[in-house]
C-alpha cells in the first residue's frame, strides 16, 4: 500500500473541517467531489494501486475516473510487484480509458502488450536512445500495429548525446525513420533530458523527401544549423502549423537554396539560437513569410552589427508582416562594435522604442562587456527562457524565474553585492559561468584570511550544480569557494584554473573553502593535472 502525503486545497480543507466537526466521522463520509479533490493531489498510479480491490465499491468507481486513468506514468519505478499487478489486474480493467502512456523503455513492451487500448493515441518515452528505435520501430516489432495505427502524438526524452553521434547518420536512422514508420503521427516532440544536447536534426545534405510528412502538424526539435530550420519549411511538412526549433551550431551551408514561398499554415513559431548569429537578415526574411502567424517566440543573439535591433526593427520585421499576431515572447541581444558607435547607448532610449510600438511589459539592458563591444538586449516580461548570457553589473530588479543557465560578463569588476542580487533574481540557477578578469580589490588586499571573511553576508545558491570559474579573476574563486561568503550545498561540477585553486585553498588545507568542495564529483582544472598533492583528499567525492 502506498503511503500518501496529502496536501489539500483550500476548498477541500474547509469541507474536511466541516465534516470532521461531526462525531464519528470517517473519510468515506465525505462527498465524492471532496474525495476527488483529495485524490487529485496524489499520483494516479498510487491511487489505482492502493484503492482498487479494497472491498469498497465507491472507491473502486472513483479510482477508475478518467482523471486517474487517461494518463498513466510508469517512470523511475523499481517495484516490479507494482508493474506485475498493473499488468495482471489493473490495466485490463481500465484499458478503454487509457489515452496516454508515459514510461521508461524497460516497461514499454510488457505494458503495451498486456491488453488492447482502443483509445491510446499518445506515448511519452523517457530515457530514449537509438537502440529503442532500432529494436521497436520496425515492421517486425510486436508493437508495430500500435505504433503505426494508433499513435498520433509521440514525445521522446532523448538520452543520446550529440558529441558521440554523427548528426547526419542519426537523422537518417532515427528522425527520418520515425516519420516514415509512424503513419498517423501528427505531433512529434524531441526533448532534452538536461543541459546535455541530443543529436540535432541535420537535413542539408539530404533530398527534400527526407524527414517529410503530409500529416504532421506540430514539431518540437533541435536542429544543427539555421539552414536546417529553413529546410523544415521548404514544403516537406505541408500541414505544419506549429514549429519549435532550437539551433545548435553556428555553421551555415551558404550554398543551399531553399524554397522561400509563404507559409500560410504556420500559426505558432519558436526560434532559439544560443550561439551568436551573424546574418540577421536571414531571420528577418524567414519571418516575412509567416503572414498568418498568431504566436511567436524568439530567443536570438546577433553579432557584428552597427545598429541595435530595437522597436523599429520589431515593427518592420514582425508586426508589419504578421497582422494576426497576438502573442510575442522574445529575447533579442545585439552585439555592437563600439568603434562603429558615435554615441553612448542607453537602455532607456532602447526601451522607449519598444513602448513606441505598443509593447509595455518589456525591458532592455545595455552591457559594455569588453572594451570593443557592447551587448544590448531587449526582452518581454516575465522572462520566459532558461538560458541567459552576457549579463553585467547593471540589470533590472526583476526575478528571472525560469533561468537555470547564466553567463555573467562585464568590463567592470563584480562586487559581493552583485552576487547577492544574482542569488535573489535567479532563484532556480543551476549553471553559472563567470567571465571577468578584473578584481574589485587592490592587489595588497588580495589575501585570503579568516579575518576578512566576516565582512560579507553569506549568500546561498541552493540549486547551483555547475560553476565555471575558468575565465574569472582569482577574487571570484575566493568569493565562491569561501563558505562564509557563498554556500553552494549542491555543487557537483567545478571548472577552475589550477593556480587559483591552490592559492585560494592554501594548497588544499584551508577550512573555509573545504565545505563547498566536498560534493564536487567532476573537477575540470586548467591546465589539466592528475598528480596534484592533496587534491583528492580535499575533493572526497571525485572518485565515488
């Protein structure tokens, strides 16, 4: 029997109190709607496993409600007895209600072959890898009829790593094959399990018949280059209404010629490019083709410009071309060479250009991140993206609730108060990279003693797992490793220069810096060294 921790809604709590005021009240005295509110707070697998066959007809009926049987999730389950009972007893009783399965591959074949599921249309497969496709997405597979005849929505949490696979080969063997094999597929989502990227779709060396479909309407996928994004919109996916694309590589195949026809069916488009992209005009030309677009998401960084992409460009390249647009979420960063500027850029002036075209919930940041260029970003509020780079000392007092990956960079040094603001403004931060070679302290004060530690309030980065200090001044190594200044209870990956690490830890003997190092499992030191005396004792989790 599962043990549940109930967290009642306000309505359920109030009704429960009113019922319990009567004498001899039992849980089963509650009305059905209150019981359903309670049960909805629980894992539906647990509800089915615990409440079916307990000699209570009322709970049997409630447990088989669509709420608990339409979507079944079998992920991270070690209890084989639970799987056995579901396959033997529970699934045959609720099989007509099941519309979606979410599971690890280890359970997939047994669960799908337990009984028939006439209303099953969606699968979400965790820990997907190439062998799953090669073993199950074939005409000889025992699951062929389900995949080919029933599944219209397929979601894959792809665990294959980009660095270990040729994108072109993977495209031909996996992605293209999926569209061919799943004959009724209308929605395809390929999702990253973590920061590690899966092999992106690569189409530029294939004919336009590769990765084509006459019925696919929704696609969410990483592509290798911007040209691969254009390939997806060259007519091979004629019914596509929704496209979410993340571009992974800066290289472009300039020799490729793409179909540049209008895209009247496209209603929702998302483009994210995490590297610095140079030919902005190519993005603008693509957007000009989307005259019927209703929702647009842009997350792009444009380099080598002599002018900032501001409200004037948004009006011309987006609003004037998309009369039906009603949702626009964006982050656009322009890198301008300062040698081309005849005036000093102002975030207030840039933000005013956005307000002039009717955008209210927006802001801008101007950061002179080095002597030769300035990063000018504009974005909608609230900030909707997980990744933010080149943030400097000056940024607005807002909470970036979704950001987990942050890169900070500035031409001026960072002070302790800056990292206090970062901790408050980025509550879910997991990955932090600091690029700043300037110290806020005079050379004669760069001594790491216990007396200086109490000058600062301690900051806690509760979720930070990866810290990159390889391009940071030694002061920031001291700032982050010294637990009296910053505490990182979850730090697992550390990148740092060896000389800085030795100096700050006092040759791996200093107590104030020991605690933040105890859970580090991966240590990247520059230059790489394996024979550093005292290092392994100071980082006890390295070889666990």
